C-alpha cells in the first residue's frame, strides 16, 4: 500500500531529526523515503491542509451559549441545532449542503437560508461567542460549526460543515 502523505508543520530545530525518523520508517515499510513531486502537489494535501486549518482555527463555544442555541425557538436556531446533532455524531468530519439535507431532512434551500441568516442571529443573540480575528470577517461571531467553501476543497461548490471534537463533546453534554 502506498503511503498517503499529509502536511505537518514542525519546529525548524526538529526538522532534521523528524525527517530522518520518517525516512527510516518508510524504508522499514518498503516505501519511498519521501513523497514524489506528484504526491506533494496532489489535491489531497491541499484539502488536508484546508481542513486542518479550518478545524484548528475554530474555537468552541461556551456551554451556556450552546444550551441557548439548543433551546432556540427561531427556525434558524432549530435548523442549526438539528445539524449540530448530526455533526456531533461525526466529529471532525465534513458534510456538504446536500449531505446535511439528506441526513437531517432539512431541505437544501432551508439549510442555505439558515446559513445566510446565522451571522445576524448570532450578532443579536450570542454576544459571548468567540469571534473571528482575520479579515474580511474580523469581529464577526464564529459559527458553532466549522464551515468551508467547497471551492477550497476542490469539490462541488457547496458549503461544507463539521464540528470539532471539543464542540461535539460540549454539544452532546447539553443535549
């Protein structure tokens, strides 16, 4: 079986030692000691990096805010709670708009509507949730789910959402 390579940032001072360790283990497996140019330029590495970055930047919400979302009476809150329930059963995975619709019974148009309305809903009802630090959305409330545009994942341009393990644990604890 060929090695599937992923990007891993390492401190400069550890690079040589870790490179040597990887090369040794690859030789033990009978595999090439480092990835080929084709393996390095593959879409898989880009997608992995985008996913890791999105999940790594996401901050878990405080439990009281999650509890309010789970008990929300607005259609937007109810739809998000339903999708949070689904994603919490599959932490660290991402799902397209179509998959979310198929797995939750929320029509695609209704889920898209909830995604369009969530920022205003969060600004109005959730002042204590983490906010984004980078432009162009600096200061905007962070969604309770990780969201990635399909164009960054090299797949059909839908919105893809997922939940971090920490957020899933918090969500499950209040549900």
